């Protein structure tokens, strides 16, 4: 668990819902099924923030890149939607969610008894209070070293053999307990055979699939 509130006075934490005026640019938010990684198949509320400074050419949510295109929501508005859904998990994603200070949002979500997860490239400093951190590192903008000690799950998108080398470089920086996954890029079918053969030779790795696309859910 990563908790950036350790430096904050405990009296503040007793009232985590009180963040007047704190807003985030939100591209979309919805209740669905987690489609990737360790928590595949679990019900989760997704909160997709606007803004990204990594901008992978194969990204399937390029509309998230421009923060100015997306309306801002207050912490109370976001938390209210999460609570109404009944979701046990809230996944904060993007874009690149760590472009924003996530302390107010995550602490407020945890205050209603919902676990907080994040998927990040790790290219910006950590903030927030998380039960699960998924690092999806990109060669376009490398993760910060400060992120690696807190990584629960490493998920590397694979297009070519270069990505397998990149995956190992990042795995070497993660704790021994980190779950390791390779994920084929959806529009690069040749990556599937590449990953299958690699995992057979390196069984410490697993394969993550975008099962939400097979299920045809958001």
C-alpha cells in the first residue's frame, strides 16, 4: 500500500471528506469490470482523468491527452458517483493520473470503504493513498525511481522484442512480491506469439489480456 498521508496531521485524516474546491479534469467515469492484470474480472469503478504527457502512439484513449477538453468534477461529486455504484474498488487511470495530486480524491474514496487502485506510467511523482499500484512503464517517458518500491503489479504492453527487454529492465527495479505481466498491444497480433513463447521460457511472467474488449464492456 502507498500512503502519502504519513506526513499529514492525524486530525486532517479524521475528516477526509472536507476538501472544498478540490477538482479534477475527468474524461469519463463508469462502473464496469476490470479487464486487465491481477484483478481481472472484478467489479470496479473507473475514474479516467484528463491530461497525459506520455502519449503512446498506440493509445486507445487519445481523447484523454488534452486536459482542457474535459470538465472538472469536485471530489464530492466523484465520490458520490462511486458510492452510488456500490463498487468495491475504484481504479484511477488516464491519461496519466499522477499529473494530478491524488491525495484528496483517494483519501475521500477510502473514507467510504472503497479500495483504491491506480494504473500509471510512473512518469510523475506519486501522490494519493492506494491499496494497489499497477505500473505500466512506457519507453517514451521512463518511470521515476521513487515509484518502484511501491509497485504491486508491473504490466508491460508488448509490440516487439524491444518491449521484452524493457519489461525485464523495469522488473529488476520492482520488489520481489510484484506480479509481472506482459500484455499484447490490441492491434499488433504478432505480439501474442512473441509473448506466449517468452512466458513459456520465463514463467515468472504472466499474460494480461484486455478481457473487457472481449466482453464488450467499457
